[in-house]
C-alpha cells in the first residue's frame, strides 16, 4: 500500500517513525505512521488494566523533566486545556 516497494516495507512501525521524523520529503509517511501509533496507543490504554503509570525509561524522563508523575499530570492537563 503506502510503503509497498519503498525502503520502509517490512520495517516496524517504530522504525518507520524514527527513519522519517524530521524529513520533509517523508512527512506523509511519518504523519500516517505516527497516527497509527497514537491511535493504537490510545486504544490499548483504554482496555481493562490498560494505561497506568509509565515505567522504565519514560518514567525516568518524566521524573527528570517534571520532578514527579503528579507534576507531569498537572502540566499535561493544563496544556491540554489551553
């Protein structure tokens, strides 16, 4: 389909996003791949026992940037409302 016969055929969604991010000539591929990722992430988070507090590297990055998870939630909520 969209990537058939291209250098991206057979790559994982994450690899496609990484290889196209910031490349103006690949923006259509990036946008479509990122939308699939976002929708998949969203719906997986909505399932029973889905979502929850992040763990691992992302949890560490949140703590580094915001101090703790509750401050991240506060900043994220404020950003989405404004």
